[in-house]
């Protein structure tokens, strides 16, 4: 079966610019996650979707970050405007259900200059 | 609050056995998961314990004691390719809030 797809793999932008990431989960997986991982740290959950509804977005900086999963399949994460501290790897993961193992995409490495 | 503690670094030699401990404090505990992440790679699932006891998968085993809020990952017959970061994560279930809470990770270095 195909894995979780993410694009782009790398992105370099200047602060105050905007950026968008795309994720296509494994077919049939109802739960989709966006994580931020700063070098040397564990993944930090930004937002979790169950189908197209938001389950948890408590750690999403909503003044600059937004995410959607309109048809319960693929998802986009947007940052506008970006700050230097947003430099990180953004990981998308999916699972059949919230308690099941999560499958991760390759991630997008964002550098904000 | 919710917290997980695991050692930041562990070093071992090829062929040895290493145990990575994880203690947690959380309400709504549902289970304990372990993930492996190589440098530059994405996390990959290793194991999951919902009940007390030992789960074995090849060279890797994971243990859980719910009464002690404690678990560990045991890696046997270490190989160089096992050098990676290992994360314990709590499957948290409290009402409508269901998610995975991650530890900070343990960096394992396997030396020849």
C-alpha cells in the first residue's frame, strides 16, 4: 500500500512570507496529524483530524497557522506570516483510528531566514 | 498535567542489550507506544502496550506496568543500524481529547 505523501520536501522562505504544506494520508485512514519537530526534540502535535473534523488543535498557533482537511482525505497546513522560530520539520501522519499506530510521511523541512 | 520522562542519551556496543525506560504522569492513560526515528528520517512505529506485561517483536520487546506508570523498550543483539532516537508516547484518552503525547526521545548510539 502507498505510504503517506507530503510535499514539498524542502522549503526556504523569508520571515513574514507565507508557506503551505500538503499531505495525502494512507487510503482509508480516518485520523490525520500534523506535527512540528524542531531539531533534537520530539514531535509536537499541531493538529489532529478525525475525518474532516478537528479533534485537537490546542498547540496550533492559530494567529499564524491554519489547517484544513476538507473532504476527509488530503490536508494542507499553512503558515502566514512565518517567523524564524517556525524553522522545523513538519511531519504528517495518519492512522486508521486515534489509538492505532501512526504512519508518517517523509516530512517537509522548512527554513525561515 | 501530563509528562513523560526518558533518558536523553544511551550508549551501547554491538551485540549488547539495552533498556530504555519511560515513566509517565497522565490522566486518561490508554496505552504506551514506542517509535524509532533515524537521523533525517520520519518516526516509525515499534510497539504498543495497552496491558501490563511484555510484548516481543523480534529483537525488540516492550514492557508496561500500569500500576507503576512505567514502561521500557528492550533492544537485544544490538546492531549499528539501531543507532537512532527512540520515543515513548502515551495514548491519551480523556473524553473527546484522544491523542498521542510524545516524550522528548532517547538518542541511542551503538558503537562497534
